[in-house]
C-alpha cells in the first residue's frame, strides 16, 4: 500500500534533485529515500524517475504523478491546518522562508520567544532570495515566508515593518561630513553591493535612477559588507535595520530622496494559515514594532 511518507519522499526528491540532500532535509538516510521511491514505483507499477549520477530526471509518467502528489500533499497540509485550528493548537511544524537581512535583525528574538512559550512547535527555516521564497510558497514547500514588496499577486502579504535604505561609509570618507547625499554624488565611488539575488531593493533603486555604480565587491553576508565599508574599502547602500549591529565608527547617511522597502510575511491565497503560522506573524509584528523604534532613533 502506498504511504504518505512515500509521497513526501518522492515530492521532496523532485524539488531538491538528489537523494543525499533529500535525506538530510527529511532526516533520513539516502538509502531510506531510495527504498521509499523504489517501493512507490513498485506499488504504482510505474517508472517515475531516471537516476543519473548527480541528479534525477522525471519520466513522463513521473511528471503526471508528481502533479497529483503535489495536490494530495497540499490537501493533507490543509487538513492538518483545519484540525489545528479546531484545537487552537500551537505546535507541530512550521516551515518559514527567510531573507538574510531580515533574519539578521529580527529572527533571533522571534525564535527565542517560541522556544520559551511554545516549545512544541518545530520551526524549520529555509534561507533564500526573493524569487526562491516566492517559488517555495507557490509550490507549498514552505508555509510562510518573509518578503519585500513588490511581490506576486497570488500571495497574501502581511506588512511587518518599513526599512529605509541608507548610504554607509567609513568615518574618514570624503563625504562623511555631508548631511544628506544625492545618488549622483556617489556614481564615481567604489561600491560594495549586496548580491542582486539576495537583495534586489538597492539594484531597483539604482536602476530607477539610471545609475551604474563601480561595483568592486558583491557580497551576500551583511556583516561582511559593514566590516569592509568600515575599513574604507568602498561605500554601500543597505537597509537601515541591519545597522543595529554595525560598528560604532561606521557613518550612516540618508539619501535626499527617501527609499523605503516594505518588509512582510507572505503566504498563498489558497492556504488557510494554521494557529502556529498566525502566532508567528503576530509575534513578528510585535518584535518589529520594537525594531522600528530603535531604527527611528
């Protein structure tokens, strides 16, 4: 008899693409995943995947089965959500997509709250960029995800906090005494940029102003950007919130025309949020309110 565990193993394997990482995600051995897939194929009397050395390829039958299993797993998740709602139970598991810049300033407090007040809830984190998180939401891989407007119209977006983009530089930079900066003043500077795949807000702002900066470094870790700017290796534009953990010597300058990114938590329109997910959104808003007060100082 086909089991739900086999469906989960197959669906996860297709999403990830190889047996080893699927096993790590599901906390199973590679051989357990392989065994589950083989049993599923035997039960269905169909060949679902072609096993290559480094990845897997769906057969034509496998593609059809994958679509049906996706719907079954979504219905199973909705059933669990309804049951949890009837019990008003905060527990089980919750999958959350996170952005690096948000997790840096907000996530530790949220996780600490749940560890103390709702230890029966297992929160699984998946860090990705904007496009990945939207894709994971659409495919049901995560329940909720931090995102920044604009976003897909097929998602429900709960605003959490507003985050102004500011220019940062070393204390002995030539522009350190300026009260406010115009983007035009920065066009010939050496720029240390967040990777476009990680944080597209700065790229969008520069594109709107038709500015093509001299990018000397492009990095995905916010703390590294702050440290390198502090060493006067270049300037950067970053969300104001991450400067909570910046070196005291780092200079922050507002840009003459204010640019603000709107951070929130999104989920699919067709999904009813569980009590655990609703509580996560609520607590995120509470901590973000405190964050806003610190940012605005």
